[in-house]
C-alpha cells in the first residue's frame, strides 16, 4: 500500500487561504459579470426595441407620403378624365405640375409616371442634380419611348427605346391584374442609369374598366439616405432586407447592386458587419413575421447586440435589423467594468501576497521548530528559532520546545551513558564496546577473546536473580584485575564477555592469552558466603584490526565460541575461515529442513535387532533418512544436529514415529512380523521436554492402533543429565503407558551408578565404540562384560550396536549379550526393500556405513 506524503504546515495553511481568496474573487467576479450581463441584456433589449420602433415609424411616414401621392394622382386622372385625349398631353401637364409641387415636401420621390393599356407612357424623373426630365411614348413619339433632356418634347432626346411595353413592367402588371394599389417588388429601371427602385402603384379605373396605372418611384439610395441619420443618431447600424434576404437599404451606404447589376443579398454584402449579422440571423433562424428577436455576436473583438423585427406596409414584407456595439450601448460602462475587474484582480493579487506573507511570518516559528526537531535525531541540541511576529501562542510553543529540547538532551545523554555501559557490572556494553573500538586512534592489530559462561541459566535459576547479578559483578571485577589498563572489557550479552587486547605484537600467543583468561574461572566465586564454580569457553579472533570491522570480529569470535562450546574437551577455539562457511551452510540447511518437513521428504529405514539366543529377528530400529531433491541423500550426522538446535527435531520425530508405528502395525497385521515385534525409535531430550510430548505419543499409538508394548523409545545417555529430574519423570509417564525405554549409546556419557539406579529404563544399548574394539582390547571387553552383568542386576535387556563381524557376534553371545544389531546382519533399508526370508544377515557384510 502506498503511503501518501504528508503536507507541510505552510502548504496546509496557505493553500486553503489562497483557494478561498481566489474562490471569493471568482464568485464576486461571476456575480458582477452576471449582473452586468443581465443589465446589458435588459438595456440592449429596451434600446434596440425603441430604435427599431422609431425607425419603423419613420419608415411608415417615409413610404406613406409617396403611396398617398400615387393614390391621389390616380384618382385625379380618373375623375378629371385626363385620359380623354388623343395623346397623353393632359396627363403630361398634370404630372409635371404634381412633380413640381410635391418635390419640396417629398424629396424621396424620384419618378412619377403613368402607363395605359394602349402601351402609352408618360413620366417625369428627378435627377440627382435636382433637374427634371420627360419620358414619353405616344403617337407624338411614333410609339418610341424617348428620354428628353428637358421637360418638353421640344428638348433634345438623349436616349430612346423602341417597342417599350409598360404593361408588363413590375410596377404595372400585378396591379392591373389585382386592380388594387400597393408596392411593387424591387426592380431595375430600363433607362441608361439602370437604377434600382421601388414603386408605389395604383390602377386608374373608371366604370370598372382599367385605364392605366400610376407609379411613384423611390430610389433605393434615397431609402438608405433616409435611415442613415437615425442610425447615426444612436451610433449603430441599420439595414433592411426583403423576404428573400436582399438588401433594401443600409445606414452604411454599402452597395445594393453588384457589378453585374444584380441585387445583393445581405449575407454577400461588402460590409463584413452586415454579412456576419445576416449570417447569424440565418444560422439562428430568427426571421419571423410575428415576433421580434434579439441576438448578439462578436466581430473584430467587439461585441454587438442586434434586433430583427418584421416590417409590413400594405403588401410590403421587409425586415428591419438594428445593431449596436457594446460600448455604444452602454457608453463607458464596459470599460469601467473591465477596469473594475482588473482593479479587483490586482487588489486580490496584492492581498494574496500580503496574506501569504503574514501567514509565512506567523508559521515560520512552527516551521523552524519542525526543522530543528529533525536535527535532534543527530544529537544536535542547539535550538535557534526566529520568533518572527511575537504572538502569544507561538511564543509559548517556542518556549515549550526549547524546554523540551533541554530535557531531551539531558535524557538522551543519560540514556547514552546507560546504553554504552553495563549498569550492573560497570563494564562497557556491546554498543559501548563497538564505539570504543571504532575510535580512529585504535591500534592496527589485536586479539579479541569472547568468554561464554557455561550453564549460566541453570546457575542463575539455582542462585536467584540477585545473587546471579552479584556473580556477574564478581566475574567482571576478576577480569579487570587480571588484565592491563589498555585492555578493553565489555559484557556484550547476558552471559558473554568480550576482552580486547590492543597493540598485541605477537599474535601467535592468542591461544595462551585466552587460556590465561580461563584460569580466572578455576577458582570459585564467593557470593554472600556461597561458593559458586563457573566454567567458561573462549572464542578467539586475532590479526590486523580495522576499526570498521569490529562487527565482523565479534561475529567471527562468536562462531569460534560456538565451536568451543560444542567441543566438550576443548575450552577455547580460534576462528577459522571454514566456520563462517559452515555457519552459512547451517543457515541454508535450516531453510531446506523447514521445506523438507512441509514436503514430507523424510523416509523411515529399518535395521533389524537380532536375538542372539536363536539368531532370529526380535525387532528393528527405525532410522530417519532425508532425500532432498537438490542435495540428494543427506547424512543424519549433517542434519540431526541442526534439527536439534533449531527445534525442528520435534516435527521430524513426530513424522518418523507416526510412519514407523503405521508400518509396524501393518506388518504385524499382515503376518510378516511377529506380534511381539519390538519397534525401536530414537527420541531426543528436546522432544521429550516438549510440551504434551507424552500425550502426542499416546495419540499416535491410538491412531495407528499399535500396542504400546511393541514400542521402545531410545534416548541418548549423555543428554539425560541436562534436566535429570524432569526427564526421569517424563520417562516414567511413558513407561506407565506400557512403552519400553532404552538408554542409547550407553558408556559414552557421564552417568553415575547412583543416578542410573534412579533412572527408569527397560534396556541398555552398548555404544558401537566398545563393540568395535572389544576383540583388540581387554579393557573394552571387560567393560562390556560389566555392563551385561549390571543389566542382569537391573533386570533389563542389553543390545549391542555396531556388530560388523561374526567374531564380534560370537564373542557377544559368549559374554551373555541377548540382542545385537549392525551391518553384519543388515544395513538400514526402507520397508519396501525389507526381506526377512533371506536369513538373519545380508549375504555380504558391509563396513564403514553410517546408520
């Protein structure tokens, strides 16, 4: 699981403050912008609506006058019967008078004309230089449409059109058909100027008969000029389109006709603003005849607000679009808005810097305390903290930290002294010993002797804690008295002392140095009037000394001490290189043993026990064998000691006992072994002393249903003396179950005859060392004879181990030995290879094999 890195105090304080300030600024900015946008939408809607209505009203007046003029002229022609002449001279005069009279009040009118059903046409046009010109087609012009420079037919003709038919023109045909006044669609004049115009047209009808049509033209440029002042007044843009999206007029005076004399669509206007505006209308589908719609868009980083509204006048269906830029709509308010936001951000930024500075100043003492506290790990007790702004709380915190630092310094100094020295003996502790030898002034060579007290746990248990501590003090005192001042002495463990001889020139005398130290333990120690004799073993390490290798020296001398303890006749041992290799091998072997127990890699081999009185098999000893998938067959001499030391012998013994009992019960039930067959299984003292061992044996017997009388548990004599009372009690409990007890390797231990009389057993097994030499040594033969005689006295059986020749077998029989086993009869085999039909011994004796 990944553990996240904790946040610093400064970050934990400043980050929320910064986020809160930024959030506050963001909220205020959002609220301000929201209010601004709401206000902007309200104002833009009202202003655009007002401007649109104002333009619509003005447009009504602009178009109403020409339309009414058209109706008036049509009515006058009909009532006054001005058409009752051979030509159009009366109408010509009337139109000239009308054009002259109305110009001052209706300057938007560019042409007034009349056409009849006979294709006659007369009209007057007002040019941009304010002059009038006559347009005439009747019999006077030989039915040619002539355009005059003046107002009479006497003036020069500058342009003529042959076969002109006014009845098919846009200003005539629709209204002649409908016989109702209205506005014509936009069209192009047929004269040389080709101007686009819009006409109000009214039919002249008498007695329900169409006489002709009167048309009053308005130049589209005049319409654009008309809406320009209104747009200039409110500082915006106005344009008008028809239902097809073609430009009718615009306040920017953008062209309405393209070079090909085609009407320009608003989306194709030369004015980018008009084109974008019109594209937004199409994209948002805002054209409607019922409701006005407002929208906004941006162009050249300028925000625009627009309103499109339908304009209907008689049969006209136009759209008025009014557009205002944001700054025109609200004047200087947008700039003030942006300036206010910028000012708020600047103030927030400087407020943030000021707040962060204050927070940093306030938290600096706490940060200093955190940093200084890390230095305490390195015993740096010099506390220097900048208080910054003197606040009551931080002042108290700094004062408390300095006080705590002072107390910690005192405590750690005291603890260090306790750590580096053994408070009981006054000697250096292991840490103190290592630190002393790490001193760079240490000599380049020396001798290190590790002294291990023998059986100190038992001595401590018998003396009690207080006296055992006094014993350790006495040992330390004696060691100090027997060594020079330059020698460094340490109690590195409960029952282990280290003695280092620096600057020792003759390293070959290291063994003598250790022996001299061991002489300190020859005389007993007197503790409160009680003499206590303590034995010791020594592990030696000597050579060129490097102060960085002290841990290695301690490890190596400890290995040497371990070997000295195992060799009972040798009290001191010098470190050799093979010891570390052996230690590493033991570590690997321990791991392999653990896996072997889990994988059931141990097998049971059986070696027969022969009854010498009749040379028959009386039983068998179950021996453990280990088949490792990598090591192969591992010798018991290699793994049994390791199993004993690590305690794994308990689990191994359980597996072997269970398998052996199972096999024996199966063999007896199958008739291959007799019902009184005696199964011998080795039992270590460590197994015997294990909790509930007796109960475990009882459960195995119950599980396998092997009678207890068929089981003999063998225990080595030399191991029994470690805890005689407890072991004897447990042996008695096993015998109470009906199990036989055999003392294995008898004769090699240190049991007295008095102890033997108290020991509960059923048989003795003579060690192979006596059997192998009895034919060559009268002493060994005499010892065997004595043991046999003694067993008769104890009413117990005797088994001789290691019989390898017929001479040994015959001699043992002659001495009265009842049972024997050895390679002469058979080597240990797995049950699957056991065959008792071939006699009591193998065909060829085998020697020098391990059991």
